[in-house]
C-alpha cells in the first residue's frame, strides 16, 4: 500500500514541509514563534568549474535573478 503523501502526488520533502508547518501553527504563541524561527532555512549552492568551487550563492536570490533575467529576455 502506498503512503498517503505519495498517493496525493507529493514528494516526501513537500509532505514534511506541510506537516511541520501545521504542527508549528498549532502551538501556543510563545512556542510557535520559537519553532517558526527554527523552521527557517537558507539554502546555498556553488558551481564547480575546472575543479574549482565558485563563490557560494543564496538559492532564493539566484532564483529571483534567473526569473528576472528570463522575463527580460522574453519581453525583448
């Protein structure tokens, strides 16, 4: 039998994100604020070229820049 999250078409990571958000929102105010701070994540990545690592970049910032660049090239 398949897991419910799989049957719903969710990835495991997405399922965990939704479940943890629900648990955090059910907490009392003081504990909820502390739990929400712990739940924040910052993803960074680096590209490797010719055996050397480039400067680490924030994933959200890189994504926003790529979307803006794509929108600009599409409007041209």
